[in-house]
C-alpha cells in the first residue's frame, strides 16, 4: 500500500462520499432537494420547526457511506418512534395542551364544518386509486388532505411506510402554503356580501364544560373507532392537562420541552427515509399533486358547508369560517380572519373560525383512524 502523501490523499478521495456520487448521482440530487427545503424553512419560514429537521434528515440520509441508516445506525433507532406511532402521538399531546376547545364547545355545529373539511381526504383517496395506487397507499395519501402533519405521518407509517417521506413533505409544505392556497378558493366560493357577515360573540364556556369535554370526547370517539386511540387519547389528555387546573407543570412540559424534543426526532426520522432510490420516483410526483388537490378539496368542502350553514342560519354565519375546518391550527383560522377583514374591517372571525379549526384536528384523527381500521390489514 502506498503511504506517500499523494498515495494517501488519492486513497482518501477514492473512498470518500464525493467519489461515491459517480456511482449514484441521485444522492447529489437529493442533497440539492434538502438544501432547497432548508431554504424554504429558514429563508421563507415555511413550517420551519418541522421542515428544517426533515430537510437536514434528508441531507444526512443521502451522504454516501455513512452507515447511519444501517442496522444499529443512529437514524435506525430514531425511526423506531415513527414506526410505532410514538412521536405523532406525543406531538398530539402537546397540541392538546396548546388548544382551547372553548369556541367548539360554544358552537357545537362547528363539528360539522370540521367534518365537511375532510372532503379532501376521501377525494384524494379515490383519485389515488384511479392513478393505480393500492388501497392502503391511497388511504395514506388521502390523509394529507386533513392538513395535519402528525396524523399524515402516523397513517403513512401504518399503511404505507415506503411512501412516508413524500407524504410528510407534501403535508407540511402545503400546510405552510395555506395562506397562498386558501384565499383564491375562499373568494371563488363566497360572495362579497357573505364575506362581510359579522358574527355574534360566542357565549362564555364554563370551566366545568372545558374539563368534561376532553374526557367525553375520548370516551365516545375511542369506543366508536378504537384505532383513533393513539391520537385522540393523547390529544384529549393534553387538553385535560391544560384545563383541569391542577397539572400546570405537565401542561407546560407537554406544550414546550417535550413537544420540541419529539419534533426534532420526528423531523429527522421522516427525513432519513427520503433516500434517492425510493424518493426520486414518478410516484412521488403523483403524491405531491394529489396532496395539493386534497388540500384544495378540503377547503372547498368546508366552504360549501359554511354556505349551507349561512343559509340555514338566515345569514348569521360567515361561510369563510368553513375554510378553517382543515386541521392546520391556528393558521387556517387566521386566514379566515384576514379574508373576513378585507371584506369588512370591522369583522372579527378568529374565535369563530377556531371552532371549525380544532374540530378539524379531531376530524382528521377520526378519518385517519377509519382508514387504518379499514385498510390496516
């Protein structure tokens, strides 16, 4: 063996990751995609808390010769939490601790708007079947329309683990783009007169109601669809921590430290599965397109039912709040508020939109549980 300077340098270069790009240049393409996602997360602030670790996970997974994806490698252990639905469930614990269900309790009809906004899940499911995906794969793709990243990740990990990276990236990318995707549809589906509608202030919800709500929802929904237990159970436990008044430390931990730690592991785990051999396929392009259609149909479903409720209420409900039935909390509710104020500066729809918004969280989890039940084999 040549131990001279140039011999040693030549051997290092020939055994480096740079040389491995010559064998499979697709890894280089994935590294460029990871850099693009990092730019979107950092430069454009598109869902940075998840997009940055996902993108860095993609970067790490596509460095040749590292072995971190092999049996016993670092990311192999990280992925255990995705594979067994641990990370998404803990994030739902944090979401529950951050969420005020008061607007939903004050107007229970918001549940109908949250249900209507799941239209995209079933539309994308049917379209995916038409494009040749297997039923379980189509179900996992459809859940992108729920606009809930942890739910999409959990469903994909159960039904189509090989499609997890494009599904997760599509879900979080489109969630970040809600301020761009929804407003044109909102203006298309509603009249200026409807957008100007001012809604009456919601009634005050008692502390007792807020404590009973998560317990009652957990009992009813999990008994009805047992496969919703990981998401609904942890969501409602987090909310009970928030509302019961005797677990402030647990609520604070669930909202902050615990949720942040798990977000890092979840993002890295999802990103590490986006290796060139499985990600750079025509199926990925189809999933990205289906994800966009799912988001659009979910928004349309909420708006259409919002218009129905507007008619039935004699013009007292602004149909814009229906668009917030997608699960992206609180971004979708803020978009409804912004569009309402553009039509009428005296309009304050945020709290009214939060009802359908948090109903969408429950609705997407129920839809995911239904898909897992039917197609989980």
